């Protein structure tokens, strides 16, 4: 599995010979827009900085609701959650996606606005790689994100949805989250198989450039 952060909650995930982009955005967000062809895209919720499917090339299959979806050897499971702590009354619903292939389970939390219920933890199940929002304001903050990590017990945590010089609005910096762990590393991208996991939790910050 190859993972590259495109900015905000958007990642390029290359797995089983297909390219998947999560929560695509357009140029209003401030990050460079991904311009290559895509096979599949997931949309966690219909807000402008997460649902710019129209900018993607290649007529990708679009997953934007809870359920189980199969694309050859890639299985995607959507689990319903909320964008806030008030059962969606403030910002609506959010979909957590578990992307499974090549013996790996990657979980993208979207704009999760609360810690998980026991039912959601059960529905998500095994989590090898966790993509978690940490910037607060519109999602869980650093403390709540840390609690979600404890709930899901991943091998690798990759923070997303935090403040950077490119972002067109303010969020908390990634360091508010990474400082809660003994060590965090920054790399341009991640290429990994199930045999690469270490005995301890790894916190990896991906560079969007």
C-alpha cells in the first residue's frame, strides 16, 4: 500500500493496482489539486472542502454512504458517525471508511466530531493504519483524537485535518497531537505491507509537498 497526503483530509492511496482518493478538495482550500486519474474516491460528508468529486480525472467510482462496497480485491466499509458532538445537529453526519486489501485495513475517520461508541468500534473492527483528524474546531481535537487512537489500537497513526501554511482557514497545529506520543516521524509518503508493522505504535506525519 502506498499512501500520500494531498492535504486536509485527502489522501492518495494506491493499493491492488488501483488509485483511491479520499475527501477530494478544489483549489479554494489552498493546497495543490490532485490532477492525475483516479479509480475510486470516498467522500466522508458533503462539505465543500471534502466533496469536490468533479475535479477528479478518470470518472472514478464514488462512495459516499454507509455500507459495504467491493471493487475487485478492494473492500470498503462505510460506518456512520457524526461531524459534531450533538448527534449531527450542528454539522450533520460523517462517514468513517475502512479500506481493506492486500492484508491491510486502513481506516479514514473523515471529519469525525466525537469519540467512538462501542458499536462504532465494533463495526470498524481491525485497524492497521488510522487516518485521524486532529485540528479541532470542526473535528475532534488533539485530546479526543488521542482517545480515538486508544479505542482502535492501530499499528500506525497518520494525523490529518490540521493547520498548515497552505490551509485557507485556521485549525490547531499537528504538534498538539504528536506531542502526546514519545516519538513522531515526518516522511514524504508511506509505502507499507503488513510485514512492516513494528511492535510499538508508530505516529507518522506525511508531508503534502
